């Protein structure tokens, strides 16, 4: 058992003084407020719940800094994708594990305590399965195990190059499966994840571009009640291609044909009509927003104001992993809305803290998207805790929600001090305990990849 005493903590009922948390077997065993510290307790200033990162492509972290040179007359998501395909053909299992492990340490240092790994790089560079069909999935599991980051593994089903079952792109060959082989991959992935406490497996039909209706039906059935994640309506061209295919927009088509519910997480959903926006909100599904990647790729701006007004739920993900930060994702989300509406504090209630509103909503939506039964600093929830370095000179005068606003809009990762994931402290003084070794392993991997 582990006990932490906090001067202030954000509990489900609000901010409380002198909070004592006890962790046992990866869960929160007890929560007391107005309680003195006991001998042996670890003591910290301010504690908040850990955050779920609901969407990551781990291998793309190694591309950071390699795609910011203008590629010609126009440079878009689609030209970036060609670069990504070429990079994906070069990375091997050892490099995958090294890149994912340092990335997961960075996530913990930022205040993320779990990740939904949207894992679509399955096969060898020639497109043939490894002798162990789950070789690369096992490397993701190993990275999570090494770093202590909670994992929801989302093996991706990918079969086609565009709507209507079009032939795949040659650069997609490492991603591809038919339903029968995907079922074997999923079974092997579940076996790999079974050794990781608290981890789970969902399914991820990549997008309506990459699956047919029949394949989508088959993959959903394989979820066995677990999470279902899918990219949708990320780009205007994707919407145009969908209209040319069946005369319907992607979200419109999906909601008309499938029983989308709370198990679903629709990633991006950037380009929706008012009808689609309201319809998605009513399903109870989570919109998986990746504001930094969406900005980096020029995707567009999610219709957050009407979506939230209709009761919509959202969480945040780091997607291409060009930058890692709980605060950075939430800040980009709010600032994009400010630019769109030419207002301030768009996603807060009247008189309320924007940082608090963003953190509360993203924590709830992220936990739902990763299939967590509970979240937050409450008995029975995973023992995921982030402590903030609130005593420093820049922030000592701030209290409660003001400190959250400073985290999101000013301090960022620098305010994160300690992080516990499933009851084990993984970050102290803002640094993952194995950061040095993981960094060295990453450098060796990049020397192999880039030369």
C-alpha cells in the first residue's frame, strides 16, 4: 500500500483540504479529506486526477521535425501522409519499442496516465505478417510495461485505399488485413495485453475509407463489448470523397447505418454539419480531439461550441505525437475556438474557469473512450494521480481553479511534478524515473532509422 498526503486535491465533489489517499493493488483504496498526514506518507502540495490520452500513433513520434519543410506548391495532410508511409516502411520492431517507450515516458511527464494506442503498423516492411502476428503489438505492450503508462490497445483493421473498397495504396502494405487475419491478430493482442495489469483491448476500424460496410460490421462484432475507435471526417477531401461514393457525408452515413453508442470514439470528426454535430452528441459517443495534430496537419477546427451545447463528450489525444502535453492539447483546443468565434473563454460556463472546464470534460471523455469504469480521485478508481508544483514563485499566489488555468494556459508540462499510474510513482520532479535509459535507447533507434 502507498499513501500520499496532499495539501489540496481535486476530488469529484470539488477542491478539498488535507487529503490523504491510499493506493492498493493499482486502485484507490481510501480517500480522506481534512485528515492529517501519517508517518511514512509521501507529502505533496496539489493533486489532480491523471488524464487519458485517447489517441496515439506511437511510431510517428520519431517523425517530429522531419515533416516541416514545404513540399511544393501546396503542402497538405495528403502530402504529409506520403512522407508518413515512407517512414512507416522503415521502422523495425526494436525501433518501434524504443520510440514508444520514450514517448510513453513523455506522456507520463505531461500528466497523461493512460493511452489509447491506435495501432495500425502490423506487418514486416514487405507487407507479410511476422512469424508472431502480434510482434509489433507486443512491442507496444512492452513499452507500456517498461514505463508504467496505462494501456488500451486498439488494433486497427485496415483493408482499402478509399471509400467503396478501393484497392489499397502500396505504402499501406504494413497495415493491411482481411477479417480472418485480423481476428487472429486481435486474439494474439489480447493474449499479449493480459500480462499487463489494468490494460485492455478494443478495436479500431481505421476509417470509412479503409473498410467496407460488411467489414465494419464484422470488426464491431469482434469488439466483444470493448471500445470502438475510428477516424472520421478529418479532411474536407474525405467528406467530398464520401459524398461522391454514396451521396452522404461520413458522420451522416455512419449514424444512419450503425448503432453508435458510448463505446465509440470518433477521432477528429472535424467536418460536420449542424445536423451531424447534434446527432453525434446525442449518441453518447466521445469525440476524440487531437488539437495539436489537427493544427499541425491543417485539418480544420472542430465545432466544439455547438457540440458541447448539445451535450457532446470529448477527450484529447496526441495522435501524431509531434508535441506531448495535456495542457498543450487543451490550450490549442480553446485557442482555436477563440480564433474561430473571436471571443475568449469559449468552452467555459459563464463565470467558470476555462482550465477546469477543459480538464474535467477531457478526463471524463477520455476515461469513457478507453473503457474505464471509473475515473478521478475516488475509491475504486485507478490510482492515477498528478501532483502540481504549486509552491514555486510564479504560481504560489494561485489557488484551485486558478492553478489549473495557469497549468493549461501558462506553465504547461513545467507545472507537473509527480505522477502515479496505477499506484506506482513513475515521475518525480517532472522527470520519468527511467528517462535517461529510455533516451539512450531512443537515440540508438534513431541512429538506425535515420543514419
